[in-house]
C-alpha cells in the first residue's frame, strides 16, 4: 500500500493539474513575499478622505450621500480574523440630503468584527450587528495581505494574474495582481438584502514600503456601482498589537432581527416593535396591510409570522414601503417571496421592479428560494385603500430631502400617522434637537398642507407619541 501511495503521489505531481497547482502556489508565495505578508500577523492603518452611506441615496438608484472622513483608523488581526474601524466623519452636504443620521459637527463610528461576531460601539455600549458580518469579513480579507493569506490558507487559488477566494455564504471574489506582484483590484459579489447579489470593487494604488510591508496609500471602494470609500492612507504599522475580544453582551446576544413585540394601537391596528426598526399591521375586511418590511429576511419573516399570529384567518395582501433606503426596504424581497404585493412611491417603482428581479446566488434568500415574481404598485401623491369599514391613505411626503420617494400612512378614523425617519422621538424628557431637523420640519409642513387631523404618531423608529411631540420637535410651540 505504501508503494502504491508513492506511485499515485508521483503520478499526481507529474500531472498537468498538479503542476498547475504548484505554479499557482509559487505565484502566490511570490506575491506574499513582495507584499511582506509572510510574517505579518496584524496591521494598523490610518488615513482620511471621503465615505458614502451605502443604500441611503436621496433618489432611488443614485449615488449614496457623502461624508468627509476626518480620521480613519483600522486595525486587523489576521490570526483571529478580527477588525476594528474607528471613523470620525462630518457631513459633506448642506443642506443634508439622503439618509444616515442627521449629524452636526463630528460623528464617531466604531465598527468591529471578530470571528463570527460583528458589533457596533456607541460610547461604552456594544450592540450586536450580525447583518454587518459579511461586509466586515470582506473588508478584512480583501486587503492586499488578507487576499494572499485567505488564498494560501486554502480558501482560494491563483491562475495567471488572478487570485480567486471566497468565504462561502458571505462573499466570493477575485483579485488582480499587477506586473510588480502587487494586488491592484478586488472584484467581489456579496449578498445584500435589497439588491440580492451586490457587486463590490476595491482598487489599490500608490504602494509604499512601511517597515518592510508594502501597502497602498490610495484605496477606493464601490458598492453596487457607486462610490463607497475614497481613502488616502497616511500611516501603516505592521504587527501592531491588536486584541479584539468579543464583549459578553455581543456573544450572548439574542438575534436582534427576530425579536418581535406587538402593541395594540387601536382595534385592528398593531404596532410591531422589539428591535431598531418597526412595522405596523392593519386589518382590513378580508386581508392585512403591513407597513414596512425593514432590515432583512429574518426581520421580515418574523413580522410576517407575527401578523399571521395576530390575524390567522386573513392573508397579507400589501406591503407599504416607506422609502427605498436599505434599512427600511431590506425585507421587501422576503414579502415578495410570500406573494405579497409591494406598494411604493412611483419614483421608486422601477428601482424595486429591478432589484426584485435580481438573483441572489451567494446566499440565496427567501425570494430566490420561492421562485416567485414580485408585483410592485406605485403611488403618486395619494392612494386610498378602503373596504367600507377602514380607510388607509398612503401619502407622499413632498419636498423632504431625506428621500424623494418617502410616503407616510394616514388612518383618518384612528387619526394615526405612520412615518419613518422624518421624525424619530427622542427618549422621554430629552430636549428636542435645536435647531430642528429639516426632515422633521418637512413632515410637519406636509401634515399641515395636506390637512391631516393627527392625534398619534407611530414612527418606524422609537416610540408612539402624541402629535404634540412632533410639533415641538419641529419648532412649533402649539
């Protein structure tokens, strides 16, 4: 048997396939040597530039809103698959347009991942963010040294000047090696709750030597065909001390997307909370309307299950989408996978028709598995849904700079207004923003101009409040 094994091994080593594999391994080792990757365990990167808030454009299908990056610090531990980003940014657009938090002055972001955990840090609080894991793992392994390490660890191959590597279910990518044996571009496909398979491109240029390690000083990223990051690297510290422990609250956290709490707001109207993004279930004569399918498949399917528990005898017929921003429309594909008709503003109807027809192959989602074709209906200024007992009005929030396609849902009998992002109530007894958010002012103006008699606001972030709280936040004393 030993002789046979030796003969088989010798035959394989002499075969074209084995020779090709050996050539690929040698080429990878040459790239690793040029980059100084062999003895690199960790790295710290510092710089500044411009970043863009993915999925938060003012107009569907247009570039993401821009922010200035005053400082950018990234630390990576390749051995523990850990990454920590600290970003200090300021608003680049005045007045603000598109999504992302409405910020004044400097805004600090802390994004972290380690192993199979991802979380965000605000002050001293760490909050689990499992949706971010695939992107943060991609950020780690798509660095020039990460590409080589992933491929050499058995997760990739090299043919010619192209390295192919992947993390199954999270991304698949190819990296192009230039004539100097440096990584010049990474092209990837990553799952996105709205877009399905999302194209990502990272370009590297102007390499410099930092203590025996070559690293690019120009990094540009594109997500879904739009700019996401333009970074000038000013300093790199090879083998910096990088320890990224997973906080106990993150390690022990429940799934933040599947926790659902129902509050009966009126007969046949339920406020669905339990996480960062809310929904509303409205019972009609022979069907249900759900307002908002946020975040991702998990959250949307949890909302669908709750709606069916609340009213088991009636199907969900419509999903009303407040606007196209990814955090508010990430569950649209799941609702479409259940055969629910999507209702959105006319401005975003072509966008949703396109993305709901897109494939999801890296991590097949509920729509892809269902094999269904989505139905999308549009609203211009106003659409009334009525069954003789209840009236639901879908109305455009005109002129708001957060998103051109923003709609609110008004229930005239109950005097409820359902809205997202235009107004998010602060904690009880907290002082309102001063000066007021222009988004909140736009909402208040639309309520007045459209002559809506509103008693309660059911915001899709925060908590249900009397309309007086909105008026106060908009700078109205009455």
